[in-house]
């Protein structure tokens, strides 16, 4: 019997095993460290072996979507199923990103350089929070793309053009809050652009921002009884619900922002001293609060029984691999799921709605606006201490309602 084909196949297998073996092993170890199951690891291993066989020797110089799709098409032709091609993309792209070999699709954008420099200026020169940088950059990008589509040059931009943007893009679609936020973001960009000589001066001052009142958004809050329903619905032994209940309590009791919950670290919880240190995004300072019993219990159950083993310092992690920290958008989803599941009617259904509910509850309890502002971490010009500690006795009174109707 002719043994040549057998030897040829053996040689092929040996070459397959050697193709980018170290790169594949490093990525698989990374996935394993972040909680990937043995079944998932085996699936990734098989797909990466196939992808490696079809990568060019110069892959480290960059692989784009076009090249990956060609490999995916070969996989589909072999198996006759589009799901095979999808697996190649879904598994290959994260691997290439991990290696730093992935080449993101190039999107031609006339003002990309100006936007990139503005983002750098906001972050490095002005010291804006990451949330503000992300929001203002997104709003500014929309405005710049609108100008690009209309063939408007920033150097020739006039007040009427800005009015036209608000009229055509916002009428019937933006709320007063959205208009106000867009106005603030564009003022910031146009001031910067004027300083850089990109556009005429005075454009920023021409933007009229609608006045918003401190308490005007309080009616957006769900009723406090609905907050209790959300917490009761999450009081199960299901792992995701255990995690979500701890998140909901932090949002409702301390009025935390979604970004503050996502950024909460294990070392900010003092179990022995029954204290929790929250880094308030607007104040840019930590505040010390009493760790209320129901919150402490919910956090302890989550950390001790549900939270995946991880080197991450953040408290809340994804339930499925990769076990990375939750983002602010995921905190929104936690609250939104409960609003939808329970049919609770509210203008806003994310974590900020529970922050509003917290403020409305405190107002009903008779606290002053100053005390409520302190509890919610609002910025204060009188804050001079590095660690802004509000009155602990008052805060224990603020949180006392939790002992009765949020158990």
C-alpha cells in the first residue's frame, strides 16, 4: 500500500501544530484565566488552528476584515454552513486584537484629525472625566459628520449653520435635556476650535442653551414602592439576580451613578468598619458612607458565592467569560431589565431613574436640598477637603428607610 499520502497528512498536521503555536497558546491561557469553560476553549482551539493554517507569514504586520472574511469563506465552503464562517470571525477577530495584529477598518472622515486632537485636549489639558470626554466626543462627531455631508467647511462656519443643525436634527426628536447637553458639548468644541484657528470666534457664544432646573427631572423617578418591587423580584438564588440585587441597592440607596457602580472596587468596601467609600464622578473625590446592613448582606452574598474568581479589582464582573468588569452601559441594562420585566412605567428606565427615586425619597423624608446633594455626590464649591465626608449621623438617618422597606 502506498504510504505517501499518510506521511503527507502527518507532515500537514505537524505544520498545523507549529503555525503560530505560541500566539495561540498565549491567547487560550488568557481566555482560561478569564473564565472560559473547557468546551469553549476547545472550540477556540480548533478554530484558531484553522485560521493559523491560512494566515500569511506577515500576519503580525496587520490583518483586516477582508483577509479574515476570505479565511471564513474557505471554512464555509468546506462545511457548507454559514455558521462555520461566523465562528471564524467571532473567534479570530478577538485573537488578532489580543495579539495587536488586528487592523480596524479605515473610515474616511474629513475632520477625524480635528476630533482626535480635541479629545486629547479634553482629556489631557482640561482633565474632563472619561464619561464627559466620551459623551462630548460622540456629540461633536455627529455635528462634524453633519457638516461633512453638507460640504460645510469649519473655517467658513456661520451662526446660521449651527441654528440649522439644531433645527434639522433636533426638532421633534430631542428633549430639552438632549438639546441642553448638545449645546454644552458644541460650545466646548467651538471654543476649542476658535482657539486653534479652525473656525471663527464667537460661534460658541451664539449657542443658546435651554435652562434646566435642579428638580425638574424628579418626576422621572419611579415610585418608591416600585423600587421595592424591583428589589423583591431580584431576591432569588439565581447567580445573576444575586449580582443584580446588589447593584440595584447601590443605585437606589446611595443614588450612585452607573459609572460609579461599574468602577466600585473591592478595596472600597470596609466590611469590618461597616463603611463604603464611593468615588463620586462629578466631585472627583471619594465620599465615605455607612455600609447599611441590607447592602452589606447583598454585596457579601454576591462576592462570597457568585463573583467569579478574578484578578480584577472591580466588584461587579460579567457572569460569562471573559470575566471582565461591567461597564456603565451594563449597569443600565440591569435596571432596565427589571423595569421591563415588571412593567413599571417610567420615562427613564436605567440606573439614573433609581438615582432620581433616591432623591425623591429623601425629599419626601424631609431632608434639605443640601443634604440630598451631599448624599448624591453633587459638586459643591465649599468642598475643600481631599476626602469629602458628609455628616455620618445625617447619612445614617438618610439610609434608615432601607432597614424597613428594602429588606
